[in-house]
C-alpha cells in the first residue's frame, strides 16, 4: 500500500493550500469511511465541472482553479485521499468524444480527438478497491441537465455524461462504485500508481496547433458554455 500513499509532483499534498484545506475541514479527525465520503463530496460539488489548461497540473493548481474535469479533479481527489492515509490509484481509459457533445460545441468539438484520455480514481477501503468516477460533474450542473432533459427515461450520452439513467445516476458514495461517464469508455489502459506515471504514457492526441488553440481559446469557450448550462434554469 505504500506506493498508493506516496506524494508526487502532481499529488503535491504537503503544499500549504491543501494542508490548510484539510485542517479547516477537520477531515483528519474523521473515520476512514467519512474521510473518503467528505473529500469525494468536496471534489464533486465544490470543485466545479470545467476545463483546465491541461491534464497534467498539480492538485494545488486544481484547487486554486476551483474547477476541473475527470483527470484534474481526480488528481485533487487522490492528493486529498493520500494526505489522509487513504490508499488510491488511477485507472486510465479513453472515452468517445461524443459524450462531450453539448459541453463542447462548434469547431472545438469538431477538432477534438475522437478518443479522449479519461481516468477515474480507485480507492482501497475495507480490503476492496472501489471505482469512483461520479465526482466529475458537480451536482448543480448535473441537476440542470436532468431538468433540461426531464423526459429522458433511460440512457443518456452527451454534455459530459454517459450513463444508463440520467434521472438516477450512481454518484453518491456510500461504500460503492460511482460512475458518470463510464458508458462512454472505449479503451482500457489499466491501473497506475500515480497520475504522473499515467500521463507519461498517455496524453491527449492533439497537434501543437490544436493544443495552443485549446489552451488559449477552446477551453474558455467550453467553460463559458458549461457555466451557461449551470445557470440557465
């Protein structure tokens, strides 16, 4: 389990901002179950769904941004867990970009790679690994989608969601797996000890031109669109 508790460049949990957050929340005094639950809920709902400058940013930067997507919110979640002595690892995949349609629009969607690098966090609790993915979308954003598509009774695919039930997705952690994009997975890279190790081997497949476009224009348009959805109802 020591490998799953290590601090890394991306999982920089000893930095002041993360240490101060943990102290202010009183998470160290909680039992193991509630350490996982409280940090999970914090990352899900207080770190809004949005697009950072890239996947490979340290946990402290995700916290500073106050928003993130699957890979970056996962980095922050892992850093918080490890700082609380909860073993965790990253499971890497690709997902079909179709599940981003709606959150991504126009030329940004058209230029995005067909297969998008994706990950979720696996947490070791009571001698079992749990797959936690349901923290990616904050509840407010998800509730707006549920209202917007209130007539959807089954599968839903789009706006950052890929689930069997939009009305009742499994996003609450009570000692179970949680998912919000898993139905869009199309390639499995397996598990890695840390996001640092994972992103050394697997990066988003974009040309330098598209990478610059995403960093400087695309992600800002995407975040504006996501914030509009969050506010629109």
